[in-house]
């Protein structure tokens, strides 16, 4: 085999090896981040769904900042979506200090739950939205300037 071809194949093998290692590390970090005991948004700390119902399979996470709003989203797969959400919503409305900002019915699938509360930072609010179906749920937390409109039952 020619020396140039041999070097080329070694370089390709190294690149593929690094890609596999990088992908594995990314998956581990994804699960560690989304399965943490709490979500943080600046100075605000919210107990995570994992802390309330136990570890669930994380399929994606995202973080972005735009127009003065910080957004974090975590998608969880679960075979017990309704039980998870009942427990988590009860926590959020109790010890979590959140209030409903729109009507909800956890028996309706698919659906959305939206809650909010004042941030510990003056003039800021936190909105927590849970979009769910029979396969899992996405928890999206947004933080920005604003005021809350309480859903009046």
C-alpha cells in the first residue's frame, strides 16, 4: 500500500474515532443537564421534574436568548406521562410557588399546561410551559420582563 494512502486512511480513522467519542460525551452531558435536580435561570432555581418524579429519558435540550428572553427546553420520554405531570404540577403549584396562567386538563392528551411566577430578579417573570402527549413531555422555561395574568377558574 502506498504511504500516502496509508496516512490518509489513518487520518480518516482518527476523525471517525473522535466523532464517535464526541457524540458519546454529548449524550452523557445531555442526560446530566436535563436530569439535574434543578433548573436554573440566572438567580432563579426551580426544582426539576427529575427531582419530583425520578429520572426520565431525555431526548433533546435547547437553550437560547433572544429579545431579552432566556429560554430553556427539555424533552423527556416517559411511559407514565400523566402520573409524572400530576406530581410535577402539584409540586409547582404548591412548594414551587407557580400559578396557572391558562386553563388545564391533564386528562386531555395532547395538551399544554402553562404556569408562571415572579422571578427573584425585580421586574422579571418565569413562565413554565409543559407540552405533552402519550409519549412524553417538553418542559420549556422562559424568563424575561413582564407581568402575570392569573387564570381565574
